[in-house]
């Protein structure tokens, strides 16, 4: 039978000369590329692990990662894969093995922010290490970037005891990422419930400013009440809880309560709501001139003492001040006691009222 003739492929494979080691050939190619210490280049990852990293730096020239940075690489391994390109800088034109040495310091400082932006755009989860629980929420770490999980963004099993997350690695989704402000806000709840940003936006857009909704209380802090309105996060600031002075928001709501709120403002940047309870009722100061005219005698409860006088509550949201200059020093005013007084002045704009204690005769200082 006639012998079969071998046909050449359309794409000839590279022939390595006999006696030449493949690694030596790589070195020869690398040396043919003009490299200069300090140059910024784009490098394509060929292989990367805790033991070493090899990069293609163009025209099939190869480079390695410096030993010092190789010790840091484990933190970034989950986000660096073969074929990906990273910004690098040449720190040595030739190592002991003959390869140029690269630094990924720029990536370590900037590239991780790019990863976060891409992850947010694609709505992909990231893994973070949880730290301590503070006023802002649970602090987390992502490749050296400090972020936070607001308490409202925790799943129900951690709402009551967020400190239990300390030291745990968990999956989260990114809500906000801003390199300039060094700000990273993430959500455990959205990741756990598999909620998409699209769903959040759709729910957010349906909510109307000025409309009343039923809200679920998710948490209470010293500066307000955290709520959820049809799946969207909201805050009732301490100043929006009641027309009267509020010192402890927990008196007005607790976790699990269902309360009526009115939407004051929508923040499209972070998909959050500013809510109010007090605006569901009329502002008592609106009718202050008619209800509390000058010289009217009123009754009220002494609610607090300041260095400049005593505050007397006439009704929820309406307090008057008996200034220390209007006292003789013989008065025995006790917190919680009910007293009689005259309206000296009520200023609707500044929401301030001054009182004069009822006496047999009005004092000479009264005007």
C-alpha cells in the first residue's frame, strides 16, 4: 500500500531547536523586549498561586512577581485568575532566574476598587470578614478596604445580636462603593434573600413622597428608628418621631412593630427613604397664636431643668421656658410637678415660648 503523506497544518506549530530548554527560549524572548525599570505596563496573568506568579507582558515576554508582594497575594487570589489583565510596574529588569520582576502595588491600592465597582454593576456577591459592631453597623474587611453592613441590612437572625458576626466570613452584595470617599456599604440581607438591584429599584420607584405607608421596625438607635417600607430601607430620624422633644427613640418603637409613616424624601443615590411619624399629625405650633396668646394663664408639667431655667410642657410638642432671670430663688420647682404660668411670648417661627410663673402680683420685670 502507498505510504500516507503528512499534510502540513495551516497554522505551523513553533519548533523548538534541539538542545534548547523551553524555559531558556522564554528568557530569550523576554530579553528581546525592551524593558525599563519603573515602566507602567499591562500584564496578563498566565498562572498565579501562593508559590508564584507568571505574567505575559506583551509579545510573549514573561515576568514574575516580586517576593515581597508574593507574601500578600493570598488575599487577592480569589479575584485574580489566569487570562485577566492587571496594571503593573517593572521594579527589576532581571531577576535571579532571568525574568523581569513586577510590582502589583498599584493593583493592590486601586485594582480592588475596580473589582468592587464591577461586582456592584454585575450584582455579584463578594466575601468579607466581619469585625466589630458599632454605631454604623457591622464593620467588614475586603482586601484591606474597610466597609460596613448597616444594621438594617442584616438578616433577621443577626438583628438582635449583630456582635455574633465578629470574625465570620460571609457573602454580601454591594450597595455603595466610592473610592474617593473611601466608602463601602454592603448588605448581608440582600445576598441571603437573593434580592436583585433591579427589584429594589422597581420597589423604590413605586413609593410616593407624601404618602402614608405601613412600616416594619427593623432596629432602633440613639438617632432614630430603622424601618422597611415594601422592601425598601428607611429611617425615621429622631427629629421626625414626635413634635415633642425625643431623647430616647426606643420609647416610641421596638423591633417587629408595625407603624404608620409618611415618606418625606427619597434618596435615589442609595435607594433609601426619609420617613416621619410626627407629620401624620398637625404641627401644634401652627395654631400657637390663637391657642396661647400673650398673658393667657396656663397649666403645665415641669419636664426638665437647664442652667438657664425650667422647661414646662403645656401639651405634646409645646414647651415653654421659665427663665432663671424671672425667678426669685424661693420657688420650689420639681420635675414632674404641675404649675401655673402666664404666657409672656410665643414665637411661631423660632418655636420658642417664654413663661412667667403665676404670682399674686406680676413681677416688675414682666413686660
